[in-house]
C-alpha cells in the first residue's frame, strides 16, 4: 500500500485508545487504524507506510463488529468521532476499556498489584455537564451550524442539538442559540480569512442544582444586541434553570475560547455543584469533571486509597494535591488531614478553590497559583502524602524527582491518559516505586477514554495487599 491509497481491512485487535490492528496475509503488511473496534471491517486512507507497516485514517465502517449489537442513538454518529462505542452495549464497553488498559500497563504491574476493577458511570447517556461548541457550517456555503468538528476536519462543524452525551437542557439551548443567530443573519468567524463574528458557545450545567451557565463568544468585528436571545433562553422549558448568560469578546487566532473581555447579559458567573457532601462553586472557565456522578466514584476511590495508607502516616498528615483545579480532591481529603496544600497553574481555578474551601468551612486547605515544580519548594510544610492529578501529558520528570526527595511512602496518581501514566510509572519504577493497587473509573461512556487511579508505594513497604 502506498500513501494516499484507499484500502479495506478487518480489525483484529485494538490497543488503547482504540487503535485497531490488522494484518493483510496476501502482502504480509500489518497496520493500524485509529477509532476502530475489534471485528470491524473498515475502509481507510493510508497516510504512512514504513517497512510494510501501514498507518491509516478511518473513512468508514464497511462491516460492523460482532460487538456492535445496538443502533446508534444520535444522528451524527460515525461523522463526529466522539462516540466510537455508541453501538456497543455498555457492559461490553467497560470490558473493552479494561482489556486495553490492562494490556497497556502490563509492563509496570507486578504480580502483587491488586486490581480493584472498573467502575461504570451512573449515567450512560446525558452525563456531560459541559459542552464546548463552535459556530460554522457542515458544508461550504451551507446553513449555520453550532456543534462539534467533523472527525479529522478543522472546518466542517456538525450540529450538537442531537448529542446524546449532553444533558437535554444543553442541547435545547444550543439549538435555540443556533436558530436565533441564523435568523439574525450573523456570520460565523472564518478561520482562514480571520473575518466574521460568531465563534464559540460554552454551556455548563450542575447535575445536582440544575443551574446553567452560558457563554457566547464573538469577535469585535461587529456589534449585536443579544438581549432578545437572552429573553428566549430564559423562557425555555428547561429541567434546570439558567444562572448566568455572558458575551465574550474573542479576537484571538486560537481555535479555542480565550476571552479578551466578558459582558454580563444576565445573572452571575458561577453555579453550585454538590459532590460527596461538599458544595463547589464552578465559575465560567474553571476546571470540573464533565461527569459529576462519575467524578463522585473517582474521588471516593482516591479517598479510599488514602485511607488504606493511614497506618504508615501521621494521625493528621500533610497532603499535597498537585494540579488541583478548583480544589475538589483537596477538600474531599481535608477531613483526613492536618493540612492540605493544592497547587494549580490557572489563577481563576485557585481563587475558586479558596472560595469553595471557605464555603465548606475548611480552614486547613491552602491553595497556590503557579507551575507545580516552581511552587513545591516554597510550600510551608513538607508532605506526608501526595495526590497527583496531572493534565493529559502527565508529570514532568523534574517534578517527580522533587517529590521523591521528600521520602514519602505513598502517592495516589489519577490519570485521564493512561499512556502518560505508563511513561511516568516507568520512571518511578526505576526509583523503587510500585503500583500497590489500581482501578478504573469510567467518566466517558460511549468513548474510548477512561480514568485510571493508582496507589503507588515505595518498594520497601510493598506489598500491602489486604482485600
């Protein structure tokens, strides 16, 4: 097969995250196609062939996998690329994820490492509490759309009003915003010419209070009064209620919502969410897990791993929560600790964390804004325990070395990208660390993504395998 050739193959196995492998017996060629399921026959375009190993971009599924025993629940399925597993029953989705992650992490697991299983999301559909949407069109000169980019396209945008992952309140709001802007004749921003007006919409919703935040982002190339749209939105028959509507000026070239200025059209810039007995104020752009029910499972698992380590810790340990976001984990662990120090690079998230700690009556939580390796040396107390919840690229080796200098006996590592965790764990194993226990929490049904949580222990105190 040559570059740009179009070919068909049957996917035999998949590796995380759903990278399918095939073998062509006639030519001896092997290859991979991402976003595939074992047993599918797929058509793909070759983009690389190195030593008879082919890499291809998926074009279409020619024949379903035997695992795909149900019909898709949304209209853009197969074009959006976000819900790869939608035709697979949920129990089989969990098995697929479990099998892929076990295979990936096999090089860093020991026979003594205890696997605590995979926890499924309380909701299979309608679980997303946040949507990041773009204005555009599906076809050149087609009608205005508001939604997600078509798979492997920077320019084609598919409507999100039938998305089955989002709460119905959010899809209803997206449809109303799109239809209003279309009827008003407002043009979307052209990323090639850097001309136009409409750019993005951010929708966030609390699962427990039903409060909703709306941000519409546009350039300053024209002005428009969005009060009529705001009135329409406030009159919608939603299950929840709108807490705030905001207009963001966004003239940057980046294909992401990075506002230069915010204008309040209605209400406030936060909503409240409740999880594991605590209340959190979530602001417009602060980080919070997109699956609230799944996050509760994840955080409860983290708390249980910290408690399992209690016999090696002081009665009231000092805990570091690194890459802490709005401080959810720090505050959930606060009652287990003498002091908790959270570090996060986003200043807005740190301010939200401080407000949330005050809201929850927690006086032993302190939060710092800055890059983790720069802040760690200045923290007032050394840690007895560390919780790591890094971004997708994982933890820099410099930071890991800093943490190991503290001589702590345990860490908990939370990973939203298991391949990054594998890289970090390979380094830690070289420093005498092992995975004592680990498990998975599925915060992303219908997709290949899954959260991994691991209790890491220094080798001299390993194993500790009580069930």
